[in-house]
């Protein structure tokens, strides 16, 4: 007896945007955004010893986050009318989810255009992420398990730590889709490749290391008058190297080289003595013990950031986003 070749299954459905699952994901996304903002701004204020600014800063972040959360709910309810149209295609290779909602597609592209015109990296980034997620596929060659929820006609494809893809079925085809997914995953041994150990502790450890290594760069920039842009730039891309894309490690290394060059130029400046008019010296000639200690600590931090970046660039570990794509069989 031979198995017949499974045929592709395709269907369209609406994802309920105001469901408990979607609202939970939206709330968690906003909380994560608030946490990132608090960490970044908190490091800047702490490095400058502006203790009094911490509580107002946290209050401002809380208010902004709450406003964005509410704005998102209003957009889901009014612009998208509480639903999001998608098409699923289940084949021998995997299952693909394509966005066919015209409002969503226009919104993603509008965010990019508005972001470029307004010079807003956040808006451009949100638009690009939206466009990149208009078509997602989980292949049976990946590493994930299926969590079946017949009461909601939903199947969640999960790796060791997060949901990779939600498969929203209809009441009519849920049983057929669930059976097909189970058969494909069993045939390709998809679930057996799933790691039982969550990588989140490792990513949190690298994040803590990035924060600690980046901290001395802020007092260094203030002491040697190189500006706060580069430390913030380096910190953001170092975190992006851990969580988004390994190649951002090159940006981190480049930023560190530029900051080191600016510090060196600052110390090569010729200055006139305040005590002895007409006498000149180079800035490095009057470095004190505190300055040298700061340079040493910042140098160690920069070395740690370079080491982490090189580890990422050499593929010793994958950024969290890329790890998810790998588990999806990409």
C-alpha cells in the first residue's frame, strides 16, 4: 500500500484583532517598548548623574506607552474594523500565511513614506517590519511543535520559547488542517528537532553584558566632549545585534572605532594654559588619574562589545529574530 500525495490546502479567513490573544500580544509589545525606552534613557541619565530626572522620565514613558497602546486599539477597531484578512496555504513544504488585507498593506507602505518624510527611523522601521511580515512561512524542515486549540479553531506553531506562526482555521476546515499539519510534522520529524531549552536566558545575559559594557561610554563621551549620539548609537545597535540581526555587529565595531578616533582627536588638541598665558600644551599631557581610569574602564567595555560583535558575525550564536527564522525552516 502506498501513501497518496497530499494536496495543498488553501483558505482565507479573518484574524480577530480584538481577541484576548491579540490584545495580550499588543500589550506585551507595548510593555517591551516601554522597557527598552526606560533602559536606554535610564542609562543616559545615570551616566550623567541626573538622578532627579529618572522619575519624571519613567512617568513620561508610562504616559507615552499608554497613549500608544490606546491609539493601537483605536486603529484596530476603527481602521481595521477589528479584523485582519489573511490567506493560508498548506503544502508538502510547509504552511504560508499571506496578508491580503488591503488596509494593512497600504498602512505598512504609508508608514515607510511618512517615516522617510518625517525623518523618523521608528516609523520607517515599523513599516519595514510590517512589509516583511506580509508573507510568513513555517516549513516542515524547521523545528517547532503544534499546539491545537479546537475551541478557537486555532493552531499555534511554537519553538522552544515563542509562537512562530498562528494558523487560524475556519469551523469547517479545522479538523482537516489539524490532521494535515500533524501528518506533515510526523513525516518530517519537525517536533523532534525542537530544543527543550529556552534560549531566552542566554539572550538576557548578552543584553545585560551589552548594557554593562556600554555604560562607561556615556561618561567617556561627556568627559572628552565627543557627544552622546555615538554611545546611544552603539548601545542601540549592540542590542539589535543580540535581538535582531547579527550583521549589526559591524555597525557596533564601526561606531566604537569612530568614538575612539574622536577621543584621540580631542586629546591631540593644542590648548592654551589658563595659568600661564602664551604657553600651550596638548590635552593628553594633563590627563589625571580619574581620566585614565575612565579610559581604561571604557576600553574594557569597548573590548567586550567588539568581542560580542565578532562572536555574532562569526555565527557563534544567532540573534533572537534569526533564531526564530531558523526554527521556521528559513
